[in-house]
C-alpha cells in the first residue's frame, strides 16, 4: 500500500477473463482497486486501477444468473469483470469513493 492509503475492503474474488476465472483478492482503498491473483498466472499479474480511472462501476450477474458480479469500466473503455463476495458492500464503497471524488472536483 502507498503511504497514507487505507484498506476499505478486502474480499475473495475471481477475475473473469474470457472463459476462465482467476482466483485472488480484490482490495479496495480510498485511492485504488487492486486485484491480487492467488497464484502466479502467466497471463495475469496484479491489476491496479486508480479510482479516477473508473468511469462506471455496475453490478452484473456471473454466468447471467449469479448476483455476485461487479464490472468496472475504465475511462479508456477497458472493462474488468469480477465475481466478488459481498458485492453489495464493495459496490457501495465504490459509490462512496466516487461521491468523494465528485466533491473534490467542485
């Protein structure tokens, strides 16, 4: 973590990439969303997303059925999909951080 950075949530999660799910931890701080894979994957390392790069966060269903998905769309258009435990809690924390950013921009 960076100096002065506080962990708001740390949840078990899967990064959903094409037809595979990569297990790990989704860490939410006031500044970043971090995905740390549980094992070394040749295609996926740690993913670090600064809060200001997130255009939209939305709840989605994994496999079209299971209400545990979270999609982050970045300003670049890139999308990350996660299956995350306690999705509601993580989503609400993301919304809070977005609200804080909006106030700072005024």
